[in-house]
């Protein structure tokens, strides 16, 4: 097998003719020809888009998150922010999950019932109308079911809206696409400006002064994830996924350590 799993497809799926000929079956079970095609000669091989774990195992035993149109594996109890960071998805996390910045906000398109209930932190930051529209904070909403959750991060939503302003889709003008972009930016900032002094006081009370002033619980991970996401956004390259088991639960573990 070549670097990053670019196998030459030996005998097309182990020579199991009938089964192997069924592309959907191969894709479901994650074997044989479901591996990506080798890159053109001379091109830099790219890593797989997400976990190299067999697909059948991911589908049967692990929750699935489709974030920013990319399918990601996850584990039960894992916050959406952690899933996004492991897969270098476009998401903000300035406060490292302390509930201070709201940059991790996501719109849940599907599967909201697979997530943990709305927390006090979310109620404080997000008005009821926004919660009703499916918005959650990625650092607060954790996976509690095995069904698929589809989400779009606010960072990615704004990026797509901005791209539509710069390069309007056919049949629309920049003025058309500017409106939703500006409405989104103004509305979010307006909502947060109105609530931040009280929310910061609440969080100061809840997290304590040290964590309030320095919310990053694991600087090494914070920097690594920031670089991976930035690199991916700049180069458009897929980054190697970090397996859930190989890193601490970014939110609960850090808090437990602090509580201890
Ligand atoms: S990462 Fe800052 S509020 Fe979620």
C-alpha cells in the first residue's frame, strides 16, 4: 500500500468478483476499490479525508458527523468542537471551549436530537430565536446518539457567504448575496454585544479567574489544531485526521483536571 493508503487496487477488491463489482457495497464496507485513485504522476499524495478505520465499523458503532459537507467519525460524548478540530474543519475556538467566545457556533441542519440538551452557557449567549433555528455552540453540544448529525459551522457559513459576494453565483448579483452576509454578521455581533458583559461575569464566576484570564487548557493542542486548520484553509489540502482515542476529551478532561 502506498503512502496515505493509495493502494494499487490489487485484483480489484481481493478478486471477490460479484461483491467487488458492487461499488456501493464496497464503499459501505470500506474495502477494495473504495480506496481513492492514485495521484497523477509527480503529484504530492494527499492523506485520506478522514479516519482510516473500516467504514463498516464507523457506520455501525460510531456516531457520524457531517460537518461542512464532510463526513467525520466521532465518539459518543464527544463535543462537536472536538470532532471538528480532529478533522481540521473550519471552526473557531478562541477560548478553547470555555464558553467565552461563541466562535464555535454551528447551525445544526439535521440530527439535533442526537446531541446533548442545550446548556446554560448556550442559553446565555444564544437568543431563543437562534436556538430555534438550530444554532448550538460546538463546545457545548456533545454527541449522545449514533445517528448522523449534519452541521455547518459559523466560520464556514460566513466564508461561503463572503465567497458568494466576491463571486456571485449565476443569476444573482453581488448586491443580492451581500444582504444575507451582512445580515448574518450584524445580527450575530449585535446579539453578542448585548449580552457579553453579563455572560463574561457569569463565566468568571463559573470557571474562576485563572481559567477566565487564560482559557486555553492545552496550549500544545490548541496551536497544533490552529495550524492544521489554517494550513487546510490556505492550501485547500486535506489534513491527517487525529483519532478520537489518541487525544483527551478537549473539554471535559481539561475541566476535570482543573476541578481536581
Ligand atoms: S470555543 Fe469559545 S465558546 Fe466555544
